[in-house]
């Protein structure tokens, strides 16, 4: 049995792909809607969209198209993947997309569980915790695009959907194993065994949605886990790091990396063609053995100031456009290994490099594998890391895994 996943951003999709690859199943990841028919699908096919903050109608239409592509290729089960911090706005897009997928599959309930115990994300009594903090007290309250100001997920989801919302809490899960009657169910999970319980006890008429961890028990449940000893391909040696994430962990990663590598900071206020060209010239001037960092990563105060003067989406778009142009120039200069921090930023860089499909390779840290795109003769390696993933040495760790440090 094959299964298909739709992810709302590129790093979330690679996170999911890396975790599912641990099962030994073959995992193919598409960046954006594939432009070829869905014949000969791998065991697990993941379509990464960039729809987290799209207008609702656009997100619904993109995800529906992805679902139809997967189903046409024989994916019997669909999984809707979003961030383990439930990143969304009052309008969506987690709820509206779930309702659209239910209409396609004919499922009558949807289960939501963003818990990712290995990375400290837990849902208890319908409330999402990041480590020992409630979601709204974590650094997610300052996210540039989707600030999360409420940890009660039923309350977050309710305005996004047209049907009833309930909580399937851990106590009632274990008491009866039966789902509550509401259409949309926030499900508790604190440990990995809770996720296994959910996968085991969720009937077929329920659409599964969640972070990447909830999908992990699926390959063995569906009988598609096996040992696949394929070797990772070998990309050219030159490498670069891009960081457009302003998340707390990324700030630490940037602070750590700049101390021992050539680094170039860009700011949204001054990002015209001349500034981009100057950065590209700087890149060209470096010794070829160096692995430079280009970053827009800044403190919450500085992000707020940029957003106040430019607007939230304009500030983000300027940075993403610059990162995309510089990534293209880096490729022209012969760089083939790209470490990228930031979900949106990764989307921009991957698109700029024209990469539409990748195979999944070694995991760098939980949730972030190296992935390989490009052509057989000209492989491009990418490490796409969303905001708070990894430890402070993530950039060097990723590069070291490929022998680039
Ligand atoms: P994360 O994975 O941490 O959420 P993303 O790349 O998804 O990171 O989102 C960060 C957003 O913030 C991007 O749209 C990026 O362009 C934008 N951004 C980056 N640096 C700045 C800055 N200095 N000021 C304002 N916005 C910024």
C-alpha cells in the first residue's frame, strides 16, 4: 500500500521525509506540484507546497490538486503535514485544507496532532507545549509570519473550520480508545507511544493530519517498511550556508557560525539590486575552500522594526528574493552543497535552483536529512532546516556529515 503526504512548507516536508526514510521505505519528495503524471509512485510520496501563509482559497486549491495527483497514482492513504508548532493564522490554512481533503477522500472526521516528542513538542489536554513552555509563551509568539499567541489548539482551529472541534485527550484515549463525536479532533500525545496509539486506534474514516512524528508509525502499519541500502550520491565539494530564519535556535546557530566563517549580513531595508550584486561579488572574492554564510537572521526587535517600515510580507519577500538570487549566483560559481535555515527561505532557495524532486539521504539531526536533487551527473545537496530545529552547531554538523568542514 502506498501513501501520500501533503506538506505546507518545504522544510516541514524534508523533516517528514527524513523521519519516514528511517523506516527503510523509499521516499520521494516533490517541491511543488509535479508537472508529470503520477505513474510509478514510490512507497511514500510527499508533495511539499509553500502554502502555510497563502490566501485560504489558494492553499485549498493547491492542496486539493496535490491530493488528486497522489490519489491518481494509487496513494490510498493521505496525510496532511503542518508544523509541530501548529503555525497558522486565524483564517487557516490547517483547518480549511483538512476540510478540502476530507471532501476528496470522503472521510468524515479529521485528527490533528502536531506533537513531536523527540523535539519537545507535546500536546496535553489539547494544549501545545514547546519543551516546558506553552506554545504562546515560547519564541513562537514572535514568529514573523505566524505568531502563535494561544496554546489551546481547539481554540486556534475553531475559527478556521466550518464543523465542530473537540479534543481527544490522553485520559479518554486510554479509557475507551473511541474517538469523540466532533468532526475535527485535536489529539493529545506526549510520548512516541502515544503517537503509535493514535495511528493504531484511528479508524479509516478519519483524515490523519499533524506534524511529522505522527506519520512515523504509518510505514510499519501499512507494511511498507523495509531495509533499503541505497548509497547517497556525491555532490561537488563547494558549500554555502543561507539563513533567513529569525527563530531563536537559528539565531544561536548564526552566532556560532559567524565566529569562524566568512559571513555577510543582509537587511530588508537595504536590499536593492546593487546590494545583491555586492554580496555576489563578495562571494566570488572568497577563497574556494571557505564555506560562507549569508544571513538576514535578526533579533525580534529588529524584525519588528523592519516589518513596521516595510510591511510584514514585503520584508519577508525582499529577503527571500535576495536569498534566491544569491543562491543562483552561488550555483553559477560552482557551489553544489547548500545549507538553508528557514522554512520560507528554503522554499525560495530550492525554487531558485530549479529543484523539483529529491531523494532522501542521511539525517543530520532529528527532522533534517540531507536531500539530493539536480541531475545524475550534476548532483545538488540541500540541508533544509526550519526555524527551531538543530543544535547551535547545526551548520557545521551538516557540512561535516558530507565532509565539508
Ligand atoms: P522559520 O523556519 O524560522 O520560520 P522562515 O524562513 O520560514 O523561517 O521565515 C522567516 C521569514 O522572515 C522569511 O519570510 C524571511 O524572509 C523573513 N525575514 C528574515 N530576516 C528578516 C528580517 N531581518 N526582518 C524581517 N523579516 C525577515
